[in-house]
C-alpha cells in the first residue's frame, strides 16, 4: 500500500472514530474498505479483527467505546 493511500485511510478512520463516538447508539468505525489483511488479521479499513467485527452489533455502547479507543491506537501505530 502506498504512503498516501495509508495516510488517507488513517484520516478516514480517525474521522469515522470521532463521528462514531458521539452517536447514540455508538456508531460503527467502518470506512467501506472491507478486506482482512492476511498478515495482521486486521481489516485494512477499520483495523478490526474478524471477531471484533462479528461482535460489534451485540456489544454494549461501553464496549464499543473501548473498542474505538483501541482502534484509534492501532490507527496511530499504522502511521
């Protein structure tokens, strides 16, 4: 993946996380780039694992907010 494309996805995800945090119920961090990376196991768009994606709908708002924080950290680490 090219640096500019990663930078754009980082910003898109940061924006999605910020928007999701203020919705009631908590919104999804999905940015419509739905491909699991074979090496990391993370979605290339939202950085969730398959298990995290599957659990999202049944998670409480508190759990979703905690997940959004973990995703924000992953996003910063992705650089």
